[in-house]
């Protein structure tokens, strides 16, 4: 699995990059079909807000996308990872359910 961390209008520090990679490494635990994860962190020019977007490329399904805006980078990453976990778990449950 590949993890790519990008920054827009934000200098990517090693601490932010390492934090994002560490958090994203736990996503295949919830669905093992994850092939690539792209994290994009963008700082708003006018407001003191950060937009975190996580794109998970999985096999046998379209990409999962999470977009979240927060005042803190680390809080935004945590909340976005939690949303992605919820999406992956729901997808895996739908695969297991024979009615769908």
C-alpha cells in the first residue's frame, strides 16, 4: 500500500507528514483491499482553516473520498481518518451481507 501526503499553500513539515502516514497505515485493518491513500492538506488563504482530503483507492469499488475543514491540522486529520474508517467498515459490511 502506498501513502502519499501533499500540501497546498502549506509547507509540509516532516511532523505533519509522519503523523498523516502513521494514521493512514491503520486503514487496511478495516478493509484489506486498500491499494493507495492520498492525503491532501490545504490551507485557506483568507481564513485560518485547513482542509484535509483523503482519497482511498480500493479494489472492486470506486475511490472513497473524505473532505473535512478544521482549524487545526492534526484535529482535521484525526476526524478525516475516523470518517474514512466508517466508510470502509460500512462498505465491508455491505460486502458480507448477502441481501445486498
